[in-house]
C-alpha cells in the first residue's frame, strides 16, 4: 500500500494530467459539506477545497482522516470514483 500511495502522491505533486484523486467525489457521495468535513479533520474549508482541487498537496494523516470519515480506505479515495459500481 505504501508503494501505491507514494506513486499516487508523486503523480499528484507532479501536476498529474491523467490520474486524478476522488476526494471531492467521496465527500459528495457521503452527503457531507465542505465545512463539515474540514471541521471534522481539523482544517479550514478553504484548505480542504484547495486539496480537493489539486491546488494544495495532501498529507498521509489527512488522507487517513478522510478515509475514516467516509468509511473507506486511502487507496479508494485516490483511485476509485464512489459513484462507479465497478
């Protein structure tokens, strides 16, 4: 799992064009507001918005907190659209 996270994080930091994370999709899929999630994980909604838009890097602790809140795991946050049944 660490290798997957390192690869995805590298792609994220390199300004990925084909790989995208699904942080916003997971939040919306669970019906949570940006403000509610940001408060739950201890950050501002502006920072969370920038992370979701790929303008600010995410950290492992933030990914783990989001995964826990959304009831999934970190690889799913990064690689699986929750609205896609496959």
